């Protein structure tokens, strides 16, 4: 009795949506080739953006790099960010957030 129940359950759970005679659709994989010429401008932009972030009051090279890697790529993004989001970034402390909050209040 239990074996009947289990076999019916298996047939329900493992039913295939395609009939056995129908071949399944093949999935194409797309590969993206990376050219070495494209990696150089990213490095330049990376360094330039970190330099720009260091112009914010209280932001040094380490905290600028941490902010950039956390997704805050522009000064506007850092200034507009929520305090909790900034504090979640490694290398950003309460004092820095206070300075950025003052800057945000000046811009508004």
C-alpha cells in the first residue's frame, strides 16, 4: 500500500513537461571576450574617481577606495548616500559620516 502511494507520488512529482519523444531546447551560452585594450581605461577611470573622492572633506585614499569599491563612484553618490549605508563601508567611521552630513546640509 505504501509502495503504491510512493510510486504515484514519484510519478506526479517527477513528471516531465515535455513528452519523451520531444527533444529539449538547447540553451546557448554566450561568452564575452575581454580585450586588454579595454582594461586600461577602466584602471584610469578607477584611479581618477578615487582621486575625486579624496577631495571630499575627511576622505583619504583608503576610505575613498573603500567607498568606490562599495559602489559610491561619484562625489554626488557619497553625499546623497544614507548614513547607514556609509557606515556599512569598511574604513568609514562616524566622524567621516558627520563631515559628509554637514556637506550634504550645505548643498541643500
